[in-house]
C-alpha cells in the first residue's frame, strides 16, 4: 500500500467514524421502533465501517447479521459469532426469497444505477412481515442557500457528488418508491442537515472540507479561500442553513 493510499484510507476512517456518530443514533431509534426481536435475520447493505452491523448483532443474539459491501477492508474487525461479512456488489447480489427479517440500506440506493430493481429484489428477500429501513440524503437547491459562500460551496459539493454517480434527488422519492414496490405501512422521518444543525453535524462537515476539500479545489468546483472561510464560520449563527435533508424511510413486506 502506497503512502497516498494509506492517507486516503485514514481519511475515510476519520470521516466514517464521524458519519456514524452523527447518524447512527437515528438509525438505531428507527430500528428499535420496529420491535426488533432477538431471532431476526438481518442484512446490512453497504455496511461501511460496520457500526450498524455490530450493533444489530448485539440486538439479535439468537439471529444473524450479514454485512455486505463492495469493499470489506474496514469490516475486518467486525467480529461476532452471529455476524458474517460478505464482499459483493449490491447491483448484482441476490438471495433466496424470504431470507431476512430486516434489511438496512443507508446512503446506498442513491449510488445505484437502477435502485428500483434493487428494491424489487429486497422486497423478495424479506420474509412476510419483514422490514426495510432505507436512508438517503436529498440536496436542497444551492440557489436557496442562506449565504453566497454557502451557495458556492454547496453547489461545488453537489456537482462533485453527482460526478461520482450520486442521485442526490432520490431520497425524496423513497417513500413513493417503497409503496410502489409493494411495501406496506411506509413511514418516514426527515432530519434537516447543514451548517448550524448540531455540533456533530458541524464537526462532520468541518472534517469533510478539511480532509476532502482539496479535490473540489483542484477540479475548479470551489476556491481554496471559500473552503477555508466555510470551515472557519461553521459555528456562526448567521450562516445557519438547511442544505440537505436526511430521509429515513421504513416499509413492511
């Protein structure tokens, strides 16, 4: 592994841990609200660093958790007797009908070329009465940002995300997509995100810009001065804004 590769991996670890700290509590709350049982069979799609996989393993001591991701390097230490790690591309993965009681898909459907096809498969994978919990981010229009600086930074970040294959509008359609796929009892919560929307949210944005802002500058999407000012002013009340919405949606087969 080269020094640059190691630095990139370290950066992803830092961002990933802050990401989990910011968003895991809400995900756990939604799953707990389902009445999760100790014998459930769970599938964590796009498991990332594995925090939710490990948490689920503790909730289902008589059940099982399968953590699936294209890159399972960060899951190497996610050990538990009832936790299995599998490397696979979600766009191609398949399982027998009725294999799971809970499927979790966090910030993964918006990266897929055909999320509706994957939802059809997930619906089949669930046992009758099983649940899908899907979470994704909806980027608000940058033109409506509270400040000109926020407009420039959010526009650059959104362009970079779209260039990486992210459909940053999908989250808004998730409740409808689940219902059209055949899920019942579809419910949603929406959390506002952006500058000033919480200490942990600010810390995550600060780390993202400090550690990942260079490619935005190099690609001409935002200036280095804008990145520095954005980071320096995140805690000021006059820049408070809602730039993104986190849609948390659940549905039952």
